[in-house]
């Protein structure tokens, strides 16, 4: 891109403190730009290309969708397997609700299980075990497959199932089977103490933890879960997320089979109108992917101001990592910034694109 100064202006005007934009094209890194500062204070450190960010719900694809892809390739489960076969306690509190036995692992991935979106478990749970017990006791809000409702709760349950299928914790599996093979050297759950000052803060928390949240997971439920959760908790620099995107653009090589990537990235046809694939989202106005990602594209957003979008038709990926939630998550400007940046990068790569 010949003139990327518009990125700084867009960020300054939006109130987002800072971030990193990374683009891959034709099988290799194409563009990376760090912008802004950790906070809006005059003496705040500048964001650098290697700065690590809280990925928030981008965790759901980089960790918690890649992990079941690998397990699926190894024959550890089938997509229509009932959750209760792996997590029996999912039905224990609801002996009269036969719907829970119909919820499958694929429904958790596609957000079509009937579980509600979110609950503030952290307000009444002090430990991981307490929170997981509360999650399992959450009633369905709708019949399975009757609607698509994005659900953190469903992904927390999915994480429990995946750990049992793998026979080990989520973070250990992901480190060995995903991050290490792809060279994602700075990607981790629970960043070590020495790294935390070099991670932009996400919130000045005056409600729950009563401190600045820096280098620890922003999501409160994930915090009570010990920082390792299927719905949030992963930290990474843009370069590492771009490495993961290149893996997906290579058809999953060297960690996942191409047919499995295609299967998981295909938009679900049931329930009608869903934009969800298995773990992934697909382009739509709410997805904030912009005007130019092809219909076969897939990606995901994160609450802290992060996103990853992948277009296998054009062989492009765009990673945007920010800490837009600083200091209090009130700004919603990221909803305009994301598609504007995506569109500008696509227009730069493909002049005359329509």
C-alpha cells in the first residue's frame, strides 16, 4: 500500500488507542502496520508490530475451532455426536428436558444448540468448578436448530467436551498441535508476568476486579475459569494470527486436512438464515467483513477489538488486533473501522474490485 497514513487518522478519529493490521496475500505476508499507543495518555508506549493483544472471541477460531478440526481428522468424534455422550452432566439437572439429548457437538460449533448467548456467572461463581457447574445448569432458551444465537455458553461446554476427547487441557493441546507447528511463538493463554507490561490494557475495571486489566484475560467468565477457556483467553501478536490464517489458506497444512477446513468453513443451512459455519462466521453486514470478501470467506470477531477474515478465493487474509475496549468498552467505533480497513486493503490489492 503506497499511502497508509489514513490508518492513523481513522484510528485517531475513532478513539481506539492502538492496534496492528496484518494482511497476507498469495501465500505470504503482504502488509503489516502498527498504529497508535497502548492508551490515550501522552506518555503511553507506542504499539509495535510484535505487540501482543487479548484476542477475546478470536480464541474461538484460532484455538477452539482448530482443535476440533484436528480431533475430527483423527476420528476422535463425529459432528452429530450428542454432547451428553461426552459431557453427561450437560443433562443431569434437566431429566425432563429431552431436548438436551438432541444437542450435538456441531450445534455447539454452529451456535444452533438453543443455549442462550451469555450469563454473568462470574458474579456468583468464585472457582472454575463452580462456574462450569453453573454453565451445565443453564437451561436452553430455544429448541435445538430452531435458531442461530451466538453463544459463549455453548463454547464453554464445547471446551469441556474437547478436553475430554483429547484427554488433556485445551491450552496444552493447542500449544503442541497448533501454535508450535505453525511457529506461533508468542501465542498463549495466561501470558507470563514478564510479558504483561508489554500487552496493551483492555479495561480500567471498576466493577469486578477493581484494577487495570493488562496481560490477563478481559472476559470475566474466562478469568474465573483460570484464564484458559474455549470462548476467550488467547493472547497473540498479529504476525502469529496471520500465520494461522496462512495455514487455513493452505488448506490446513501442515496440521489439518483440506477437506476438513472446507467442511468447517462452509455456512450452515440449518437453521435457515444462519451466517454461521462450524466455529467460523461468514460474511454478512453484522460480521463487519466489508464489501469485498467473497461468499466463501470465513472469519471471526473479538470483543476487545480483534478480528480475522480469510478469503480462499482471493487468497487473502486480514488480521486486525486492537484494544478498543480501553478504558471502559463504551466506544463502538470499531464497527465502522473494521469494514473501512478491510475495504481499503482489498481495493489496494485488487484495483477495480467490485
